[in-house]
C-alpha cells in the first residue's frame, strides 16, 4: 500500500509537469524554468519507471492485473500516437518522433512476446 501512494504521487506530479510544459494558460516561461521543469519531468519519469520495473506478482490474479494494465497502456499510447500521425498527416508535417516512438513500441511488444513464448 505504501508503494501505491508513492507511485500515485509520482504519477500525478509527472502529469502536472507534463501539462505545465504544454503551457496551457498561455503564460511565457523563462528558459531556466522550462529547463528545470524538463529535468523534474525526467527525474519523475525515472522514479515511475523504477516503480514499474519493481512490480511483482504474488499470484495469478495480480499477474493478470499487471498484464491488463500493461496492455491497456500500450493500446492507449499507440492509439494516441496513431491519432497524432493521422492528424499531422493532413497537414503534411508528420513529426518523425511520433513514427519512431510507435515503431519502437510495436517492435518491443513483438520481440518481448516472442521471447516470453520461448522462455516462460
């Protein structure tokens, strides 16, 4: 339970920093503030990645919940990337990072699936 609270705080903080980096209120931020926010976002993502990597499953139910969360995250992430690629495709300015990220996600999912079928 203690890790869930820490993970929730880190997740919410990362979301807040990411939204602020989009500058939703239209205020101008000095370069130093943006750099500090980017460094904070990187640190928070590192903490969140640590929580994800340390996840363990004690029984089949927990393993299924962990698998479902990963599957849903993959589908939402790749869906948003595809939507971004389609929207930018209409303006003929597709950002290569969207395409590279989508390819990276799909290839990682494919290779991990092949590896787990052979080794687990």
